[in-house]
């Protein structure tokens, strides 16, 4: 990737283009992100840049974190993410702001989806409910046959069953940046992105565009 940034999801709204058509957008508070560490092939075995986002109180930082941040002289950060930039010329302490992106850029947005708790197979895997006649009840919103009883006498791994839903890493690809407000560090992205309001997301160059 050539560029990327860490942000916080503010919420959804709509804006109007030059033709008067409204565009649904998600507003993200993107940066400023500070370079906390520059990883190199010689030291760590790979090239990457570690960015920090969001200030953290000194009394909330443990000793290993304090040593890591003090070495970079970058302040204490809540969120740390690694980015593998091509031809990286960044140095420790450098700032990356929202203006690294521009309107019209195509990006991939990664975040943690909303947690839904324990859900059944219908909501979790979009399975059909059972018949409501011919003695199927008393519960209709549950999985049907799991397979033959004597062989294999077990349930295969990966079977769609009830369980915890959501709260997992999700990436939405090929989203368009509609507007960038560099002064307020805001980016308006067309469409929806993963996670709740206040959730941390990463915005990077699109892989497929």
C-alpha cells in the first residue's frame, strides 16, 4: 500500500454533490497519527511503520508501553497499528493527517463489526426455519437435520450452528472518498463501514482498484 491512516467512526449522514444528488456517507475522524516505530528488514526482518492514534493518560500506561513510547518521543497513544507502506520515507515522530487522502480515492476500510451476542442459526447463517406443521414444533427457528445418525456419527467442523455473532474483523473494499476536511481531520466515505459509532477503523489504499 502507498498510504493509510487510523481513524474513529463518527457516524453516518448525507451530503449533496454538484448535481444536487444526495450521497450517503460515513464520517471518520482520521488522525492525526504519529509514527511510533519504523521497522526495518535489518532489525525486525520486515519493513513496516507503526502508527499511534488517540492520546492516552500517563497513569493508564504500563512500564513496557511507557518505555516504547518514550523511546519514540511520540506521546502516549491508545491505538497502535502497523502499515506496510511502499517506498516509506517516514521517520519516528512524523505526523500523518487526513489530507494524505483526497476526494475520489478508492479505499478499503477495516474495523470490528458490531457484536450481536448469542444468535440462532437463522439470524447467524441465514438458514431457513422449519415447517410449522406435521409435528415439527415446538421450536421452528432452529437447525434441521444434522446428517445421518450412524455414519459419520458426529457433526462436521464448520457446520452452521447457533453461537456468538459479530465482534469480528471485517473489511469493506472499494469505497470512495467523497470529501476530506483536512482542517478538522475528517474524511467522508461513501456508504457504510464496519463497527459502531466510536469504533476504531483503518483506511488504506484499495487492493483491487
